[in-house]
């Protein structure tokens, strides 16, 4: 006969399977994504448009820190960034860092990747840490 704790574990298994999956990414994951981003630029946000599901950011390049070799991008150039708004989460929800809603006139460092669906448009490359301070001082795993 199985001990009581074994039966309780079996009884709880279906409930655990029905619970929503929650996972918070460790900071080193975002640091690795920042390191692999093909485009790193300092930007000044010129304008932000948001609908219920998407944010479109128009920005002016203040400084190019890293870019793909063939890309002709210099200080003063404009670029467009598109990304989805994070879904509403219940209070206390733990998960990947949501992408922030940038504001007009904000100055920010951005880690970006080309949007495969739209030419000349960029997308965040490091999830919720695609804008803001560098995580380069964190070790990689």
C-alpha cells in the first residue's frame, strides 16, 4: 500500500496541470539577448502610437553602438520600432518582463532586430529589457 503523501501527490497532479504556467526569466537571459542583438542604438523617441495590441515608435538615432555591416544608419537618422503590447495579467502574475511603453522625448538605449514582416522596421531583441540600461555586466550561462 502507498503512503498517504504519495496518494496526495497523485491527487494534486491534475490540479497542478490545470494551473497557469508562470515563469520569470533570469536576468542573464536578457543579458544574452542584448549581447546578440544586431542593432544597438541610443534613441530619442519622436512619437509613439499605440492601439490595443501594437506599439509603433518613431525615433531619431543619437548614437549607433552596434549595427549589421550592410546597414547604413547614422546619428540623426530616423527609424521605426514595432512591438506588441503585453497582455493584461492578473495581480501578482510572474512572467517575462513586459516591453515598456516608450514616451515621446524619452532618451533610451535600444537593442533591436530587423522585423522579418516589415522592411525598414525594427523590433525589440531582448524582450522586456530591449530598452534601458545594459545588462552587459551580468555573466552569460
